[in-house]
C-alpha cells in the first residue's frame, strides 16, 4: 500500500493530504491550507519541508502515520474500525 492520500487525526482536526508528486497540503480545523510543502518518503520514514522553510518528519507504523505527536490514519481506513 502506498503512502499517498488523505491522512487524518481521529477527531478530523488535522487532515494531511500526501500528493503523489511529492507535495502535501495540511488542513487544521477550518483552515484548509494551514501548511503546504514537499515531502519525501524513504521506506517507512517521511520528511517534510514546509513552503515557509521549517522541516518535520514522521514514521508509518502499522498503517498509522506518527507525525509531530499525532497519529493519523488514512481517511478511508477509519470506517474499518481504525482509531
């Protein structure tokens, strides 16, 4: 399974779309484009470079994206009992 697609926190407050061309768009609450930038994925690790210059990273573990203290699941996986 690829890592692109929409990843969301359980409460839908953070919604992060990982685009196949190496870009991302992160929404927070009612702000649809709170953060935008590029991402690179190597194995189970993801590195982010925001358009404003800051960097972040995360890891995919058992179908969950762990990023900045958050746990995000694929939006389509939540209906199958994900938390």
